[in-house]
C-alpha cells in the first residue's frame, strides 16, 4: 500500500484503526502510524510501564525496524459515545535480515477516542493487553 493510501489523520470508525495501523506499519511509514494516535497518546511497553510522545514513537520505530510485517486480527470493538475499546490479536513473526528469529504476539487492549474532527485515534496502545507483570 502506498503511503498516499494511508489515512491522513485518524479513521472514520474505531474498528478501522487496526487495519490502518497495520498498513502504515507494514509500509514502514512511522509518520502515518503516528497520525493514528492522539498527540499525548500512551503506549504500554510492559504492564505498569508506559511511554508517551517521542518514547511512544521510538517504541513503535523499534518494532518497525525489525523489518517484519505485523498481522492484526481484531476480535471486538466496543463503542460508547466518543470512546472505544478495541481488542485484537497481533503477531510479528519472522526472520530479521541478520537471520535472527523474531516472535512477538499477544492480545492487545487499546482505547480510541473520537476527536473534535470526528476522526478516531488511539489514546492508549496496550499491546500486552491483560498480561501480568
């Protein structure tokens, strides 16, 4: 998918966020990924450890640097007013160019919010989901 096909900022419905994220991630377009997040969005690295801003972008960039596509399989999207809970499985499985095997997978629990422009963006990106520390 060309980066011109990627959402400019947010999506029309929260259930579209995982596909938009995967498209931007797999295109290697960190700016497009970042546009799917609120400016002060939180990313959970491990249960109890969060990053925002440049830390969130760096965490995403490190996964993108693996050079392995992400596969997202949404399970549920629950919407209440301007909030949504998105639950889905993710997988980053493959081999890096240096031959190292990579295996990251889990069930994410993410929160999205509809902005004043009517577009949905991630407010909390929680890849570890309900994993225990």
